[in-house]
């Protein structure tokens, strides 16, 4: 192998963490975000390469540059591995890093005095990098082709795309008489029973305030699935996703099909056929809801470019950054807090839109990261090692979120004529009891299931629609009730079935008997 190609192998290794993350999470990242993240990684490598090349001069310096850059890449991305190693040894990380740096400097000095050996080392890393990048690249391309084929051939997607027949309606057909419809999803918002039993938190003040506005809060609300990936498409398609394992494979974790069903959901499609405009309020970083290809309008919380803000804009970027020495750039949670507040303020402007609208917003809170204190000041990132710390952080964020949401829905109701339809929905309950750490779905205990299925729900339904939500609701049927009652949609309710699965195998379902979860 000629010497020139062997000088550029650090760029191969700079691409490896991005490719590895993409292949471990198929369907979990948009292609444009993957391209931007990969380009940023290569650009960072180029900057380091230039600095090292300028700093090293003299004999054999050209051949030393890629090796020194590679060592820098290992140190940057090895932060997590060094941390685990030092915890296992009970040693301070600084001491281990100092010892490692000393060994690496010694190795570089030794190789600089032996140019033939240095050339062989460079050749080895070049071939290794090419093989690894090639293998991961082929896997990524195969995943993309497989995912497209699954969506194209999905019987479930074809069935859910069928038009829904309509007969009668509670509202007149004129646009001015059609109410705006809001879906505000609050991620991991638990119902009052879970909050009371596990968090010792009384949510009645918030619920009573909603009732005073005219909301109905059912006696019991449960999610049908334990993951946002499944809960949101089942909610918006008012259909179970039990066919997904047959189409994707029950051992797969590819999110492409559920994400497609979420973006091409039946609720938005039906309402657009009724003359509605679909407004999408994306989450800041959750992969399934950072963008919509089918919405008529998409909310943009920010304009212009800000580096520190951009690194928080996707789960891929956050995951990669958290494993590197650059994680200090994340700073506090001010961008998370700002995005949530801007989203809620954006929702308050929807009543000014002249057409009837369906507005869907996914707020990652109160799910981790816990960005708010109880008084809505931005919280500092702290490690949450114990259950008591997670309880305090979650309930503090919940108190702030309650205040913000109450302000928003009050503003919407006051500005709306006719009165709006508002669905405030938790997609699933919390994970304080760590159901996700179970060795299998069969090993998840009834207490863990009760917590995870215990989702919050509050429904503002004019013209008598509130009675449909008075007792027990599972979220798969929320929009079946709304569209049937107000628009005469002829669609049968889904069975109130519950399914648990683990994050590593989200489509390996275990059916759960609701009777085992208690009242």
C-alpha cells in the first residue's frame, strides 16, 4: 500500500462511532441528520489533523501525524470506556488518563525513531479502518433497503391507509363551525394513582384546575404499549400494532414502520379530508417526532444557527456527544427548556389560524432529561443515581409542566370560537421501578406494569363529548371516540388490550391481563 493513503485513516475512525450508532439503532435517525452528524465528525477530525500537522515538524513527522490524530480520536471517544474502567478499579479517572497518556506518548516517541515500523502501523490502521467502515456501511445500506421494502409491502400500512366512511356528524359542515383539535402529548406523564403510590405526589390541584376549565379526567387511563415508539402510532391510528412483529420481525428494533405509521396517521388524514389543516409541533430531539413529511405546516422553534443549540437537536447527536470529551459543550438544559416553552407559546397562536386545524405537539417532558425545577427555572444536569433523586427530579419538572400546560390550554380555550377539542395525553407511565431492566417481558412484575401502563389523560370535549371519557380509557381508542362522535367516522373501537415489551426487542410482545394490574 502506498504511503499517501495510509496518512488519512483517522477520518475512517472518526466516522466509525457515527456508523456504529446508526447500525445499532436502525430506523432511529433521519438520513439528513445522519449526514450532518457524519460531516461534523469528519470536520472535527480535519481540524485536529491540521493542528497536529502544524505542530509536528521534522523527520518522520508526516507519518506520525495520522497516528497522533488517531490517539486523539481514541481519547475523545474513549471517555465512557475509561470511566467504566476506573470505576471497576476504584481509581480516580485523572490518574488513569495520565498514565494512559504517558504510555501513548512513550509509544509515539518509540515509533518516531523506527520509520519502517511506523509505516507498518499506519498500514495496519488503514486496512482496519477500511474494513470496519466498509462493513458498517454495507450494514447501514442493507438496513435502509430492508426498511423501505418493509414499508412498501406492509399490509398494516395499506389497511390503515384505507378511507374511513362517514355517517352524520355532531357539527355543521361549514368550516366556521368546525372546532380546532389539539393533541398535546406529554411524554411519560403518569396518572394520579401512579403519582400518589410511587412518587407520593398529589396531582389533584392540577386536575381540579383542568376540570374547572371543562376537561374530563377519566377514572382510569392506561396506555396500550410501554414505548413511545408504539404508543403514538397506535393513538393516532386508533389501531393496535400487533401485526408489526410479523412484518418487521419480533427480534428487530427497526423503527421505520412505526415511524411511517405515525407520520402517515389516520387521524390527520381523516381530518384533512374534512377540511382541516394539519399543524405539527415537533419534539426537540425524539427521533420519531422531530419532523413530519405529511403536515401542512411545521412549527420552527428557532431560526438561524447556534452551535450549542444544534448539538441538542437529535438523539443521535446527543448520544454521540455524551460519550466524548466534548460533552461539556452540552452545558445546562436551557435549550430543552426553551424549546418546550416556545412550543407551548406556539400552540397558543393556533386559534388565530382562520381554517379549522388539527395541531399535534409532542413534548418530551416530563420524561428525562429533567430540565425544570418546580418554579420553572432551568435545572442543572446532575447524575440521578438513586430512586429518591429520580422521584424529586421528576415531580419538580411535573409541577412546572403543569403550570405551563394550564396556561396554554386556558389561552386556547379563551381565544377559540367555536370551543376546541383538546386531548392532553401521556403516552405511557413512568419507569421508577425499572421494568426496562427485566431480563425478559415475561419477567416484568405486575407492580412494574401498573406503573408503566398508568398514563395521564385529560379531555376537553364540547357538545357532550366528555361523557365518552368518564370511566376507563385506553389511549388506542381516544381518537376513535373523537372522530366517531364529532364527525360520524364509521370505525370500530379497538380491543382494550395491553402489551409489554422491552426496549431492546420492542416488537416481542407479551399480552397483559388488565385485571392483574388492579383498579
